[in-house]
């Protein structure tokens, strides 16, 4: 395929889940437009999408996150209902809480219920009966629990329309749809920088000058046959690399990258762990739901098909932001000591089954945080539409985000997007000019 | 002086104008506390404070910026009234506007007037009479003006309690006051990184772990006799270097650095330019006020004592954000071509007196932008108080910011600061947890 000399209507940079959703929804609603999706890797969803935990939930404290995730989840469920395997397992999310957390979160839970989010509340007795393995009370004599400051469990909040999916399958689904509609994809193509040109060029070195109206007209490439690709609109969906492509032309990419590590604990040959995977009290799948423990956002996810768990905990203070992430995440490695000293003690504190467990695999990716409010953003600037800020929950909102980017492409920042199920969303709310969102309080 | 083994109550990092104001107000209101101010340079205000344009105004569109600047200016004026030379010249700000700008800004001007900000409005006839040199109308045949898209001038908004000051003198004033109260300063001392320690250390490699409560207990030094200094509270006022010190422990410094260039045009031997400096229609000093032109934020500032102008224009799109500014701003240089192609054409377009003018001096510093809303911030985090985000108007708000940092030190983020003149300000407003400010629209 050649793109030499051709001017596209839209280039989408980044074939992670966000860029894929943007490309698909743009092509779907603008079938006559030539749309090109560009990525520096050799396939879709190969960077942080592939490294993600790929959970989904609609249990957020902010209304915006609720709507973005709920409509996206509904779309994914509908796709699956139509026979496309997205690896969806609706296990539910079990947020185990101590007394203080339960009380602090009560108003959030009430708000969610008021907004129609399906939630079931467990008091301690219910929880002990539904999940007998969970240690809910710690003795004063338990030195380890004391050291870790593990609190007694007071209950749990169970999110029903929550679970996991397969990010590769979802990526492939969007890719297939986009290609079927006539979209084009260029892999192994590094959009190195943005072409900013004056609307009325004078041919003088150093243009555009401050007094010239200018706009982004395409991208400069690295490692491709042609040196640039031009387009009327450029969509930036490069995740943690947003800053890298936007800062050189003086636009804030509004993301902060932080390492997210995941550790696999195999249950093979360990009957206690194997047994923990199965539980008929929470979902139709009769498996353990995704469990978030009361300490340090420590969580465990059962994968019955592999007879294993994925476990991790939050990365907050003392874990550096990474200013300029390397292109292939080569330096982004999981640390065995992080499991040993951070995840393991908490995990074992609540579930004895994990005693002596060691990871069989581990990997790391990068969160793309919007540190301002942990809610994603879409904003425009002189020929650009920039999306990002998934903050650890990007995949579960990707469908809505793609629809918003498309709505902004067609109607600008003052319009509304029709999210899946014809839910109307005023797109200006998640821009930065008139941002009007509540800070998200439930970040894992 | 030795600091070995000593634990300070407070360390303030950064002896620019913000750090100085913080140190002074903290010491003033907490006289019994041991307070240390640290800077890697050899004197106060040597980095971006010294490179600033050092103007002051209370004409902002956001109420918060109005209050922060107005009370700070009142304090500076009071200090000057008491016989301390701060180099204050109350010249006024003359915002020259085209028709569209005048109409767009009318609501902001009305709001300012409603808030008690002294403003005088000029229509075109008034302005032509008060400042005859200003070109207010462009002919269709004026090719240069057409190319530059210079619009006819429709009027001006004149801010009265506005002008310039000497940043060195203001820095020295705060330093002197701080020292007189018994504060200590360590120059040539690079606070390289923050000491983050668990509240209950276990002595295990890799602490603090995620399940440990931890806090900042001091700073690691580079190039000093001792290797670290410990303190109960660390105040970060390092301007564009906020990210550098905060990111390694996973805190967003919330600043974006961008180059700001200033060019000096000498009026020596140029009667037209010399004459332009003097004008008896705007202020008691009988000098030209600070003039902001309708195009690209181009401005000129007359310095009658040097028989010269300082000129510049805005640095928006196409001017890169600088991710990791070098410590001594060695790579931060003004570009002659920037004057020639960007500033000069606009300047000459409105004032013929600048025909053929070339800079006799030029220099560059860095703006420390809060790209979110262009309003400064103060927030706390585990033993830290972080201030910054001056966005090009830091000096004129520095006094209020110091008082806010002190109020937060004493009463936390839920309290109020008493700004100069006993103006009460709820400090939580400019934090990030419950930020409640309107985006500033008048950024130069």
C-alpha cells in the first residue's frame, strides 16, 4: 500500500484500544472519509493494551466514569451476544472493605445505586458465608497483621456488571470492523512528530510565526517509505506517549506515566489455591469474582481457564512517574521484590491459600494517568483531537471515548456524543476548556 | 554554619521569589520554628525570578487571580511606602484591543469593575488622543499589515494598580526579613531528591512498602558538606523544577516549562523612541504605561531610567514545552530570529518608532505554566507542601502564595489564609483535591 502524496481526511495515531475505537467510530460515522490508523509496532494493541489487567466495571464514584464505562460495557456485551468472542467473563467485582472504608464509601454506593448501577452489599456475616476463605478478623496476637496494619473486614460492595475481557480480542474486533469499513492501517510506522504549518504559508524559514494562524496538517514519519503523511485532522491516541508527540509543539499531553506490575500465581498442584478459584455464590460462572482487598488496593483475579491468579497492588507514593517512556517499554520490567514485599504480605494476610506462593510470570506496563481527576479527556487544538488519561481504566471506557472523538470530529466541542444505547453525553465536559467532572475516588 | 544532625521544623526548597515569600511568612507566623531555605544557586532570585519581566497587575478574569495579585500588590506598595525601595513604578497596563477583543472582554471588564478593580476604558478617539503614536487604523493598501492580519484598534482597557517592580529588590527584601527573624539560608546546595520514609521503619531494603504509612522527612543533598537535611515539613517552591524533584516519588509537580524571551530596544540616539517613553496622559510618572498590543500578546515596557524598552510576545503553539529544564538554564537562550520574525513585525506595525530597531540585549527564562487553568496551586502530600504554577504572573502573586503556604502549614488544607489587608482566602480552592477556580482568560 502506498500513501505517497495522498492527503487523508483523518489520521489516528496509536493502535492501542483507544486509537482503535476512535478509528472504528470515525469510519463508521464518516464512511466517505479516508481514515488511516498508524502505529509504530507491528500489530494492534501491542503496547500497554496488551500489558493491561483488562478488567471492566461501571462502579465509579464520578457520574462521567459511570456513563463512559457502563455504555462501553453494554457495547462489548452486545458484541459478544452477537457471537464475537471478546473473552468476556462477567465475574463481578468484590470490593472488600474495613469499617472505615465502608462508612466513607456509603454515599458513593448510594449514588451509584441511584444512578442505576447494579450493586449488592454484603455485611460481614454474608461475606464470611459467601467467601469462607477470606480472613475477616485479626487477633491482637497476629504480629504480621499488626505490622501490616490489616484491619478487620466489615463487609463488601459487589459490582454485578463487572468482570474481565480479553484485550487482544477486543483490539482485533475493532481492527476487523475498521478494515471492513474500508479503513487503512500502517504498522511499523513511527509518527515521530506533528506537522504544524501556517494556513497561509510565506515560505520563510521558521514558520509558523506567532502572528500566523496555523494548524496541524499531518505527521512526520520515521522508518517508513515516505517522510510524512498529511491529513485534515489528526487524532492523538498514543497513551503514555501523548506528551512526547505534543510537547514539542507546545501542547500539554496531560498524561503522567507510572509502572503497573502484574504477577501470575499458578494454582497447579496446589489444591487450596485451585479450590479458591471456584465459588458459586457470586456469579453464574461459579468462579471467584475479582477481589479488591481493604489494604493498598491489593487485588486478585482468578483465571479458571489457566488455573491461575493474577495479583497486584496499587502503585502510589514512592513509585516514580516516568517522564519519557521508551518506545517499546523495554525498560518497563516487573520487579520480583515488589511482589515479595508489597503484594504478597497483604495477599497472604487475607487468604492463607497464598502462603509461600511465588509468581510464575510477571510483567509491567504503564498506566496513563490524568492526575488531575483520574477521568479521561478529549480536547481539540488547531487540527488535532487528543484523547487519553485512562488512568488504569481505559479499556473499559474505550468504546465511549471513540464515540466522543467522532462526535467532536463531526460537531466540535459544543455538541453531544451518542454513546452506545443512545446515551447522550455533552463532550465539552471532558475537555479542558470547560472541564466539568467530579474527581474519581475509586481508582485501583 | 552547620546543619549536621539537626532536624529542622521546615525546609523550603527554592529561593526564588515564591520560596522567599513562603520562608518569610512561615517564619513570621511561626517564630519559634527552625526554618531553613535551600537553593542550588549562590544567591536569592537568581533563576527565573531574575529572568522575569517582573510586571504586576490585578486585572485578571478569575476572581482568585484578582485576589492573589491585588493583595500581593497592596503589600508591595505598603513596603515601598515604608521606605523600602522595591523598584516599583506604577505605570498602569494599557490593553489595546480590536473590535472583537473589546467585545469579547466586556464581560470580564465589568466583572473586574464589580470586584473593585480600578479600570479606565478608552474608546478609539480617547486612545488616539492619549497615545498619538499608536497606529489605530490600517489601510487596505498596507500590505504588511494585511499579511500580519493586524486589525484596527477599537479602544483600550487601562489597569491602574498595575506596573513593574524590581525582582532583585523584592527578593532581597524577603531574604532580609527572613534572616532578621532568625531564618537560615543555605546557598549552593542542591536538594537533589526527597527523603521518603515509613513512619515505623523496619530496616528492610526497599522501604517504604505500599502498606506502610510513609512521609517526606527531608532532602538528599548534592554538593554540600552533609548528605541530607531532615525536617518535619518540606516546602517545594522550585518553579519549573517541581516535576524533577516530585516525579521520582510519584507526585505530579503540575508544571509545564516554556521559554519566555525578552528583548531590549535601546532608545539612545533615537529621538522618536525616546519621545515615546514619556507620556503624561496615563500616570503620575508621566511615562508610557505597559502596552499590550492586540496581536499575539505582543507587549512593550518603557524603562525611562535606562532610556530603553523591553519587548516580547506570547509563546503559544509551536513553542515547545521543556520537559527537563537544565539546572542553570544554560540551554535557555533567546533567539534573535524570534525577535526579527515574531516580535518586530507586530511592534513596528503599531508603532512606527520601532522601524529598524534591533535588540541590544536579549535573554530567556522559563514560564512555569499550570496548563490546566493558568492559576497557581498549593497542595499537600505526606509531609510536603507544594506551591507553583505562576504561569507568567508568579511574582505579582508571590506574597499571597507565601501566606497561603503558611496557613496550610498551620491549619491544613481546610482553613483560610489571611492575605495582606486581612482578606480571607479559603486555601482549599487552589489545591487539587477540591480545586474550585475559574480558568484565567487573560494570560500574557
